[in-house]
């Protein structure tokens, strides 16, 4: 069965033919990327989705709650009992993208975990690229008064430039500071 889809308002390096949704759909359908789709997948980085007159599915991994009146279905990080919602946190897509299934689900013994921990030779890091994340920046500045934190993002960078691969950068650290840009208080 053929299914015409398109993708809109995703992050800059989003690949329409290699992503979580496309890879899932091609297992059952012949997927055609089309400017006049039957189904549009869109995210939180624009408003082009409003130009489409078809079924609209919103995905967000950001701390942003979508307007359910503007879409037919939502995949998000949030917990809700809405029938047109499925919880799909951002880390799920990273596991898919980086093919980390085996590492994520493999059970390690206490001895193996201790060995991994012992090999980590750096203390603490973070990767910050949003200059508006006040709480995170304040946390970094306050903790930096007591310990050194390697920072590899565009903001607060102290490692000589923005890191190209976040997963590779953090692997040698015992602690990684990673929390949301802001606090979401609005409920559905």
C-alpha cells in the first residue's frame, strides 16, 4: 500500500528519508515523500505545517506542549491520557538514530558496571547551546565554584570549540549535567 507523507518544521539536519517515523512506516507501506501528502509529520521549529490540508501528526522532543486543535495526533515527551497522544521521549529517537538498542537494553553485572565506571577518567561535563537556559547556566556557574566542568556546547564553552559528537564527548565523564532548558508548567 502506498502512503504519501511529508515532514515539516523539524530541526536543521532532519532527514526526510532516514528518521524514526519514515523508518517505521517503510516496514509496512511504500512511503512516498510528497509535497501534497496524505499525512504530514511536523515538529516545533516553525509554522509551515499550517499550510497543509491533510492529517497532521505533531512530534516534539522539546519542553513544548502542542496545540491539539491544530493536529490529529501527537507524539511527545509528556504523560497524558488523551487518546490522540503517544509518549515518545526524545531519547527514544537517539537510541534509534545511534543504533544503541543492544547497549541500552543489555544487562551488565555489578562488576562490569564498576569496571566501566573505573575507566572513566574525567569528572563532570555538560553541553549547552541555548543562551536562554537561565537555570542551567546558573547551575553551571554555581557548581563551577567548587569543581571544574568541561563545557562543550556553543554557550559556556571551555574546551576549545563546540563538540561535534555529544555522545563521544560525554563517554569518559563520571557525571553529565543534562536538564531541560526551562520548566513547563501548563497542563493539558
